[in-house]
């Protein structure tokens, strides 16, 4: 596995036997800074591949209230995920919230400090 933070790596290894081929390829390309379009069968781990890489990077950032200086102007939305509405609830619960909870628990048990990102959902009928 790519150099994920220890809590992310430990959570993944405890939850899955190994990465799927699409996950390994995706993480390699994203880590290289390439844009990626994942094409693979349903159930091959595409969504988790994208989410986990983003989650890992976000857990390494200090909370927004500590950012925003000239040194680090990154504030606001850091990751935008677009999903068909039909798949949204499943994607968010299985591939976003579950890993966040698992990584947080792993970090807590290992006494590692991580930063949990806020998650927001906007649908077409959201004012």
C-alpha cells in the first residue's frame, strides 16, 4: 500500500484482506499527481479508492480554524465528490463515514493525532 498515514493503513488492513487491483492502480496514479478516471466493474472498490486517498490526506491537515495563513491559504472545500443521487447514500455511508469512524478509532487506540474532516451533502433539492 502507498504511504498512507499509520491510522489509515491499520484501519484498511484490519477491514480488508488486501487492496483490489483498481485501488492499487488508483492510489499509485493519484499519488503521482495524475488525474484519474476509474473504470472497473461494480463492487471493485472504485469509490473507496477515491475516498480513502482523500480521507487520508484530509486527516493530516490541521483544522480549518488553524489554517488560512499566508503560508497555508487552503480553506473551504478541499474535496468535491459528485455521485448519482441513487448511489449517494450508499457511497457516503459505506465509503466515507465508515472509514472515517474506523480511522478515528484506530488513531485513538494508537494515540495518534488526526484531524477529521467535516462532511456535507448537497442534493438538487437542497436550498
